């Protein structure tokens, strides 16, 4: 497995454990995180604020079904499930496009679709 794919695996492991330090260690300081139509965060501090959903009850269950790499880009497809404090459940599939610079994630574009 390439170093970039290993970095994506480490990043996802950080989200599974809600481990801010682990997640942030994968990012460049000037990282950009975009979910088209929802948000655009610039910089590591803005990214850090988006890591946890205050309505979540526990850690998310994240499954990666595919990692594809070309050049400085890794695309991760997968699913995420989480229990919410109000009793609802998050059940979605995602496609994350990771751009790398200097061995770390410099940009992330997240596409998310909720299952019915």
C-alpha cells in the first residue's frame, strides 16, 4: 500500500475514534475541506471544528470499500453509520477526494449521499 493510501487509512482511523490529534496529524496547516453545497473550510483550525458532530452519540462506523490512487490524489469510497443523540441514525455513503502535498492531505472534497 502506498504512503498516501496509508495516510488516508490513518485519517479514517482517527475519525472512527474521534481522535482529533490523529486526524490533524494527516493534514497540512493550510488544508481545505469542501463539501460542495454545504461548506468550505480553510485551514487546520476550521477543519478541527468540523471533525465532531455535536449531535452524534459515540463514534462513527466508517467502512472504506475502495481506495484509488493516481498521482497526488487518492479517492476513497465507503459508508458511514452513526447513532445520534435524538435517537436517529446517520446512514450514508461517501466519496472523498484527497489531494496530497508534501506527504500530507492538502485538500479534501467530500461527496455524501444519505440512504433512506
